C-alpha cells in the first residue's frame, strides 16, 4: 500500500501545481486585460473562475479520499492536510484575479489616468511568489519557502509606492479620484495575492521544520499608513 | 474508542467556539478603539493577536492528532478537515481586527472626519455572521449557515454606502482624502471579515449537504464599482 500512496501523493502534487499554473495564468490575464484595455480578456478571466473552483473541490475530495482509505502516517498526513489548506489559498487568489478583471472592465470605460508601470511589476512578483511557494511545498523545500517571504516585502513596497503616487493624483484633481481608487484597489488585490503566497510559504516552513513563522503583515507595508 | 472520539470532537467544537469568541471580541474592541479614539485599546488588540495565532496552531495540532490516532470515518473525518480550514478563516479575521486597530491608531491622530455610524453597524453584522457561522458548524446546521449568506448582502451594501459617502468628502475637500481612504480601508476589512464568515458558512453547507454553494462575491457589492 505504501507504493500506491506514493503514486497518489505524486498525483496530488501534480494537481496542485496544475491548479497553481491555471491561477497564475488568471492573474497574468487579468493584468493584461487592464494594460491592453481588453474587455474580452477580462470577461474570459471572470468566466474561467468556475474552473478554478472545480479544481479546488476535486483536490479536496482527493485529499479526503486519501485520508479515509490510506490512513497515512505522520509526514504524509501533514502533507495532505496542508494541501487542503493551501488549495483554499490558491482558490482565493483566483477570486482576486476576477476582482482585478472587474476593476479593469470599469477602468477601461474611462480615459487612461496614467500608464500602468508598477502594477504589472507587482503582478509579476506576486505570480512568481505563488509559483515558488507551490514548488517549495511539493518539494518540501523550506529554504525556497523562506525566499518567498522576503519577496513579499518588495510587493508591499510597490503597493505603498502606487498608493502614494495615486494619492497625489487624487489631491491634484478630484476628477481622478474614482479611477485612482480603482487602481489602488487593484494594487491591494495584488498585495493580497502575495499575502496568500506568503501564507502558503509559511505553511511549508511549518510542514518541513515544525516551526511557526507568522507573517508580520500587520506590522509592515500597509498603504493606508502612508496615506 | 467511538466514545472517546465523541468526547474529543466535542472538545474540539468547544475550542473552535472559544477561539471564535476571542476573535469576535477582538473585532469589537478594534471598532471601539476607533469610535472612542482609544489608542490603548487599539494596542491591546494588536498585542492579543499572538494569542489568536496560538489557538489556531493548537486546534490544528489537535485535528492532526485525531486524524492520526482515531482514524475517524466519513462524517467525522470531514468534520475535522473542515475544522482545519475554518480555523484558518478565524485566524485571518483576527488579523483583520489588527488591521482595523492600526488604522484606528492613525485616524485617532487627526481630527475626526465625521462620526462613525455605519462602520459600527457593519462591524456588528460581521461579528454576528462569524458567530452564527460557527454555531452552524458545530451544530451541523445548514439552514443557519444559509442565513449567514443572506446577511453578507447587508454588509456589502453598507460597505458600498460608506464608500459613496466618503467619496463625496474626498471630492469636496482634498484635505479629507487620506482620512477618508483610511476609513474606506476599515470598511473593506469589515467586508472581508464578513466574507470569511461567508466562507465558513459555505463550508458548513458543503459539509452537511455535500452541495457546493460558492459565494458570488465577485458579482456583487464591490465598492470600487460604485466609485
């Protein structure tokens, strides 16, 4: 039975990575729909979310099945229960890609406030964090997981920077307020995507080392504290 | 062994409810620190967060222990894995109470922009949703869980209303922008608390009925779409 479980665990990892890639692509497309002002693409992201939800349920069910039938021991048991938590974070990143697309649809209806430069950079960093956090998980690599935590600071810094810049727009021209606020929302969504990746990375460190390193996101990098 | 598991499951429920009450109180105190401009209270909320984190870890460990030693069957197995997911949502509500307190500390340094009326109402509704969602979980009550989903609309509506009102302040007086934005952030935090309660309620419906009702928070009630 041990062998069967190994194969099943490796299938589980594969599915998690696949779901991660799908969600990463959703984030990338949501930002592309904003930068290219492409409403069709934004709608595609929104429509594809049910696929992400379906993947979450399937992975959850597979985890339950493994727990019920294989009665995995310590290490595998923790791996499977961690997978069940991680899949929730991945799914919520998918929801945030939908949120980005919805703000994109709204912003695309109005004149461009300013070219998007930092937002795509932030999205790229957040996507990379998700990818690395999942790689760290399937390879039980605590070192890689810790690297993800460091990257979160960069994303938080970009979020603050975007916020400060948009604040000057708002103060100078009240007509820009509603657009500027939508962009700060997108920036916040990306920060939350990075936070989910950070949560995953923390779970990996706990899984591998049994040590709790709680992300200090309450102490750092809150854009409102710069407002 | 069945009896031992019953006792252990009922202890687990008790611990989840306790953690829920602690977090509910954290939310209440964070809003009180805002309304009463009480910095000491805000700092107390921030300091108490480690206690919430500790409770999460303990409940997680207890769940792992039950899975490993008791090899629970179908219903109990699902109950325990759901508890492990729910505890993450409760912990993140705790983080949001800290976020509220931090914005309160900042707002308390400046003159009051306007009396807080809708924010406390929203907080009360969100706390109530958390309480009901957890009650629904420990009692496997799908009907109560569905009621929580309905309440989410009310919270989303208040969030939109707060946003619209603050937007008029910002447009009329640029000096109000940074304070107004902080208040919209608090309103957003409360909306996210309600979303976490909604996530818990959805998991309860799935646990009890095996039916997926995914919260449509992407279609509804995004304040930016009103901006």
